[in-house]
């Protein structure tokens, strides 16, 4: 799976979570902070899961 596809799916997930939090009445600052944290987690997991195999191994 490519990194761009993984990150696109994670961005859709973050958008859904943020929308749900806004509808629930959570302050926008907390939604933004949580979204940035989730984006960082998504990038780290995306890089680790889509890393190519070492051809010399």
C-alpha cells in the first residue's frame, strides 16, 4: 500500500473524528490539537507500514 493512499484514508478518519467532536460541542482549540496529534501518529504509522523491503536481505 502506498504512503499517499494510507495518509488519505487517515485524513478522512481525522476529518470524521473532528466533525464528531465539533458536533458534540468540544471547543475548536481542543479539536485542532487532537487533529494535529492524530496526523502525527498517522504519519509515523504510515511510514513504518509502507516502508519498502531491503533488497539485500
